């Protein structure tokens, strides 16, 4: 519907918003609307350029928009029902903000005049949305909706994170004209020549410098520049949990920063300069008594190459050019692992994945204690993209897979998850089934929050007593992940044998549509 | 462990906090801890007076604490993992705040020195927790933990809502002595004589006054005063969605305020004074174009009988005494409905529940379009407590049932839910199975967000198109609630016939332990 027709046909603010989002290239909205969002639902009915995707729980919407944005660098949107709807989405928005993913939240609110009555669903929305958003606009009236849409798209792309629109019901139902088609152009631009020269000077002056790369440096173009830098003798280290990394055979695999800060101290011992490109200065996930918070040694200088709004992928290419790193020679691809037999465990799961992962696979990783083994095993697997858990909020894996699959038609998505992590947002299975997405879910079942047992042991505490063991265990009753998949329309199988797991995984990748494998890693 | 032993044995701040909570009467903590909460887990191991209840998702923890607090007027606690853990709990905390339920959130955070490094799980916790909390304390050090616990219990009871403690990991792991046993006394007190006299004068001066009651006025003691007031000729109207209402045979059933504001305008036509006792002035759930936001007619005066910190149940008793309302005559109990045959629908579900509900049942109501029929049908059912959805955030029903069951050993809990509402926090089933709680879940399945179709029709909009219908439907794939129950260890049955539903429900109530009935209301 064009703006002129809209005006003639009684266009609402909701129509203006949704049309403007479509004009700006938004193609998907992950939605769990309520009464206050019904005019937005009507507007979606009138806008064929946007696909509205239903979800059962808002954490699926935000995770899916994150997955979509990681794969396309374009924002998808969520549609959420007031404060509670936003709050249910917020843990995965925390992850999305850490991933620096462009996305747009459309949060319905009461009509402006109704807010002061403090109705049951009223909440302080501006305060609620701020912590996970890079930008917030409370849209005052229908006539502002098209402009707000354009500003949201522009800001989400430029500031790279969740841009949130609070949409009072009367701004959605009110009539309005639009100011014609709106578009958004945000071209990636790197640092200026002066900034590059300064970094080069610093690198050359340092005794033992390292280049710490993250974000879009770890996609193909940036990685090629990283390979050139390493070939020219510079040390390049990748962040531990990148939002997206191109990996596998034929691709450069930079050294990865270790998870624990005290191991990082060893890894970075002697480093006197860390030039960060698209990565924050490294810091431990958690603090521990008598252990360092930071990976970098005392006295190591931190220098950031790219500034706000500059693209790190451009930056690392410019840096490689500036130091004259001209040829990239890829390391020999390590031999592919061969399928193994016997009881299923972390390592045999990893081996099977490495054997059967198809080319161009996207891995959505919420696997916690499983992930390390799979990352190691898949170094020489066919080329693939790996999406890490960026903000530590479990329940990212399945929702992210929804968005990644929709963003990348024809590519297979592997959602790696654990029996604890999966239970935060298992509702994603329903959307996966409903849209018949090419998602294979592997849930590794060890009947516990294994990462916490590991952390507990690491802290050198006394043994856990019955209450503590109870809190960390996932047995009694054992969760039946195949029944869970059945409940939401996804076919599944349970395996406890390595060979069978490998065969089932191969079969799942050879066929289209969703499938779940419950990988029992307990005796 | 006593304070002296603790000090001798290397008591931590976590020990001091948990012991102080136990001293103050906290008996249950609903927990989903992470690395930063492991010292609190250890402390729970050493404190036999507190039961730690594991949950798979934090929204179960907050809903359970709400249910516990509604049944006991004592706070239970949640144990949550930093910002994302809190955010997952927050929608049900929104409901708890609206229910005015005392509860305590223990939110783990990074060690104070680690916060400034902006680690992946760092977030602006003080901002995040504020909107759903009546009080927040960021505990600076181990030595403050016991005092913070006491203040949290006191505040949760006095201010009646979620009191939130932010607990840096170093405040938990740090060593500390305690200041001995701490206790909290908060006795309910009503308004003073002057406030009562003023209200009586206002009521007598008004042409057409009404008394609008909510909160604890709707428990047994307050209801008896309401009955006396009505018998003495005063009009008493109850809030639409009370946190807890005593109902059923032998109990006074006050007139209930209608849901929609424009119907409220008719119900309250001519009312010139509304004396609110434990209820906020009524307001529409949502605003609609050209419809009023408020139930009360223009010019109607609002007077609040009880002030902050005063108990409305004491207030309504004092008011009844002051107007000389001395005898309460209960209305004749209407005849119990008889079980019906045929296809299952809202009305036959309601009839069956009214027929088979045991005495002292607790109903946790997240049933949305089902609820009205069941409320109507159960007026003459055996005495029971009804817990409404207070804040409009779906996903309250099953978690609330967990807490209500633990708070009320020996009583049966009926969790009423819809196929949409259930999918927000279905993870509660696992905790229900794990603790073998006496919870019967009835999920009414109509394969849609029926309330939205209803609201949509009411708004007089044009027909929904394909995208809108898609967003409001829950078919394709149909969700299999029995498989969902199986996945989490709860026995279940699917019914589509009224007689079978009645028989299964009777059987479920006659036996102990959890059971789920999927009530198919679609042809």
C-alpha cells in the first residue's frame, strides 16, 4: 500500500510504521502481540513485504531477531506486549546487545491518556527497556510513526544493537498521512588514515604487541586480513565468544583467547600492547576470590583501533594494508576426524558433528560444557558460521536458530544445546516446526547443570551437600526431550551410542526440515 | 549453625544472609543459581530451616514465591543469576507487585571490583530490578548481609511486594561475624479511629455511595465484615482480579466489578462516592478508541480508607463496626450444578470443576477466556481460595500453583490455564513432578489466543487477514500438552468429552500428586 492510497483509505499510525519498516528493508517481525498491539497486527496484514512470525514466548522473538541480524547485518523486529512482554524478551536482548546485533523492538503500550491510570499492565516502560537497548524512542503520536521507524532502523544499524520503539496504542490506531517512502543508507566505513598510522606506530614501537580481534573481523573478509597480519609476523588473537565467526576448512583460524582470566594471564604474558579491533578489552566472565579479573598483564596498554560507528572489518583490512601484509597463506587443514564407536560422550558428539556437518552450516551454540569439544573438532569441518553465546544468558540457542534459518534460506542450522540451557526457551521448537525450518537440534543430556559443578570444583570449595546437589541436578524426573519435541511438532530420536548418533545426525542433515537428537551422555 | 560457631568455622556473608532469612521465618527459596551464586548455594546446604526448590526457568521461581506469599502473607525468596536471571523472573514479579505479595529476590551479581570491567553478564542491575520491586538494596559487603536480610523481610511484609537484594559475589564469599539472631515483627494494624469516622461521615453524606474492596478484604475475616456491611444496607463491590479471594459455599460473595470500563460505567451509574479499602480506584485493563478509561462516573469522589502500611482487612472490620453493621446473613447457597454430557466446552469444564472441586482447594487462575465460566460455576462449590492473574502477564498459573502447594500442605491446587498462557512457563511442570506436589492442571485447548480474537471483534475492526489469523492461532502444529507433561514427568490425559473430563477430574482430585488434563474444546 503506498502512502497516498493509505491516506485515502484511512491509514493508521500502525500502517505508517509497518510500511516505513518495510521501506527500510525490514523483512521479518517475530511477534507475540496482545490487545494493545492489535492495530499493529492489522497493519502487518496489509504489508506483504514483511513476514510476521508467531512465537509462543517472547524470548524466542528476541533470540530469533538476534539470529537474523547476525546473519544479515540488517535488523529484524520483535513485537512485544507492554512491559511483561518486553521483560520475557529481555534476557536474549541482553545477549543481542552483547553481540552488537542490529534489531528493533516494537513494544506496545497503553494509549497515552490511559498510562496515568496505572492499569494492571502499566509499567515504567522507559526504565524497563533502557538497559538492553542502545536507543529508545517513546512514540508520542501517529504522525511520528514513519519517522520513528526510519530512525530505529538507522540507529539499530549504526549503533549495532537493539533499538526500541515504545508504541502507545493510540499512536497505532490514530490516523495519519506519511511523508512518502523512507529509506536508510548506512554504509560500513573504517577508521581514517591517521588512526591507522597511529596504530601502526604503536604496534611497531611495542616490544610484544598483539592484535585482539572480534565482531565482524571474524567474518570472511576480516579473517583474510587477520591471516595476512599473522603471515607478516603479527600476533592476532580472537575474542572468546564472537557473535559470528567464519570457520572450517580453507578459512583462517586465529588463536582464541582462553575463557578463564588467570589462563589468559599466561597466554598474554609479556604482552605490552593490545590493539583491539571490534572487541572489548578482555575480561574474565566471573570474578573469583584471589584470582585476577583481567586477562591482560599489569602495564599492558590497550588501544582501540575503531571508534563508535566505524566498521571493524574495514579497520582490520586497512591495518593489514598499512603494515604491508600482502599475502595470506592458510595453515594446512588438519585431518578430518573419523567417526568413533562406543558410549556417547562430549568428544564423540563433537567428532560426529565434525564428520557430518554439511558445507555452509550455521551453528547456534548454547551448548555450555559441550561447546569446547565441538569447537575443537570442527576446525577442519566444511566451511561454516559459528554463533556464540555472547551475553551468558542461557536460552539463546534455539531462538537464534530460528532467526538464522529464516535469514539464510538453503543453509542448514545446527542448534547445539545442553539439557539445562534448552529448558529456558524450548518454545522455539514450535516455531521451528510451524515454519518447517532446516534446524537440527542436538541436546546433550548429562542430567545436571554441569558447568556449575565444574565451576564449583574450580573454586576449591568443600563438597556440596544434599541441597546443593539437588539444585545442580536435572534428574528426578529425567526430562524427556523427545516428548518435548513431540509436544511441539518436531520429530526426534534418543541416542546413547556414538555410531547411532552419527548415523542419525547424518540422516538429519541429508533431509530437510527440523529434527531433534537427544544425546544421552549419562551411563 | 549458630552465629558463634559460624564465626569460628569461617562463616561467609552468604551464611549470614541465609541464616538471617531463616531467623526471620523465610522457609523456601526458589532457585536457579549460576556461578556467581555458588556461595549462596553452599550456605543453603548449611541451613536446614530453608528448603531450596530447583526450577528450570526463573519465571517459575518468581511465580512460586508469589503463590507462597499469597497463601501465607510471609515472604518466600527467589535466587536468580545476575541481570538475565532477574529479567526471566520479571514478568511474574510484575504480577506479584500488582498482587502486593511479600517476597524477596536474591539476585547474584559480580564481585564489586569486577563490575567496572563490563564482563558479558554485567548489566545495570539497579536499574533492571527497580520497576518490579518495592525496595532495592545493593549489599556492599559481607558484614551487611544479615542486616540486609532482616531489612528485606521487614520491607517485603510492610510494603507488600518484591523486596530485592543485589548480592555481589564477594559479599557472599567474604567472611563475617553476625550480630546474633535477627527477627522481624510486623503486626497488621488498621486505620486510626479518626480515619474511620471520616469515612463513615462521607458514606452517610453521599447520595449513592459504594465500598470498593480488594486485597485482604477478600479473605475470610474481611469478607465477613463485607457481608455485615451489605446486610446493613451498604453497597460493597469487589475488585475484578483479587490476588486471593475466599469463595464457595458458606462464604459471602460480594458483587464483582466488571472487566470492561464501559460496562463499569453502567454498573456504577449514579455512584457519587467510592470508598476504596485495599483496592486501587478501578480502571480499564486497556484503552480503546472512543471508550472510557475508567469505570467510575464523572464526578464520583474516590476516598481511600487505609493508608500505606495499614491493613485493609483490619480497616473493613473497623468500618463495619463503626457503621453498626452487626449481623451478617449469608445468602442462600445456590444449587450445585450437575455434571453434563456432550462435547467439551468452557461451560462443561466449569460445571465439572464445580462438581468435583474438593473442599479447601486453591485455584491458580491463568485461564483467560476459560476463567469467567469457572468463576460463575464455582460460587456454590466447596469453600476454596481463588488466586487471580493480577498483572496481566500470562504464565502466572503453573508457577503460582507450585508456591501455593508448598505453602499449604494437605490442600489440593487446581491450576487453570489456556493453551496460550501455559506455554510461557510450562517448565513449572518439572518442579511440580520433582516435589510430587498436589497440583491438578487443567489446560483448556482452543488452538488460539482466543482472548485476542474476542478483543479484536470488540474493537469493531475489519476482518483479520491471513497474517493476523496466523499470529492469533495456535494450530499447525497442534501443541500436544500430554507429551509436554510426559516430558517433565507429570501424568496426563486428553479429553474431549464432558463426562470423561468430569470423571478424570474427580479421579485426579481423589488421588495425590500431580496430574494434567488436556481439555480439548475444539471440534
